C-alpha cells in the first residue's frame, strides 16, 4: 500500500487502494472527493507551540508557574511580529497553553512516542494519528487536544474518539492489555472538558463503517 499523498494531511485521512481520498490540515476545505465532512482538521502545525509546551511540562515535571510563563513569552513574541497571521497564531497558542495550565496541567501524563494507526473497512483505510500517546497511572492512553475556542460539535468528538478506539482495537493496541473506552481521551482545553471513547459497536462506529463502504462504492465514479 502506497500512501505518499496522505502524509501529514489530517488526523483522519481516508484513502482507497493507496490513493488519497480526503483530509484537512488546518482548513475546512475537503481535498478529494467531496463525500462529507468526516475529515478532521490537523492542528499540530498551527498549535505547535502548545503541543511542545504541553509535552515538556508533563515529561520534565515543570512547576505550575512554567506554562503561564511560556504563554506570556509567546504574547511578547506576538507583539513583536510584523505579520497579522503570526500574531494571531502566537496569541492563540498562548491562550491554549493557559487553558491547559488551568484545566489539565495537574494530570500525571507521561508523553510517549507518537504512533499512527490504520482503521480498515473493506478496501477503505482511515489513518488515525492521536496528538499524544500518554501513560497515566500505569495505563497508556490515546489523546486528542481541542485547542480552539468554539465548542467542538458532539459528532466531531464522537468521530475522533470512536476512530481512535476502533483503530487501536484493530491493531491490538496496547500490546498485551485490554483496550477500553477509558484509554481514549478528547480534551477540550478551553472548557476543561475531558471526553472518553465509546465502546465497540456504538452507533458512531456503525456510521463510520457505513460511510467508508459508501466511499468504496462511489469511488470509481468520482
């Protein structure tokens, strides 16, 4: 299977027989084909400072004051930038870092190496890339951070959680341990809300599978 065009294009990237299908990278635009809006925006580029500071904070046992200090430094950097987009991006990162500091910094996460999973239905593959894999209280978990201010829709949260859960089950992750919904976390930073995954054979899992089969059926006509 060759997936050259799908690299780093989204958390959920669908392709059939190695051909890029759809995915988004910091943009609501669907690339190809126009089959729905299940493509999930990939924020690691836009929010790279947030992801970096979150990882360092948890892995290096930084004090509670460290994240606010880092966010303030980003605001200073933003004020010195001549570009509007850069200023906005840095300020959004500073806000997201403050949100994490307020709601989730006290959680005992050890951030592990990232891993890409594949969720396969018939000849359609969904590539699922969690933002983090962490170990918390002896259990490895898949984590997605929502850094934006607007509240994510319920369907968005369910799709991301279900895809991470199902992909892990298909690949037998974590090795030698049971995969449970509690090992999937969707962290809404701005509201401080943690969402967990759903069990197998949920309605969302059925909907994702049905959408993939529909993609397979109409692929050659697009």
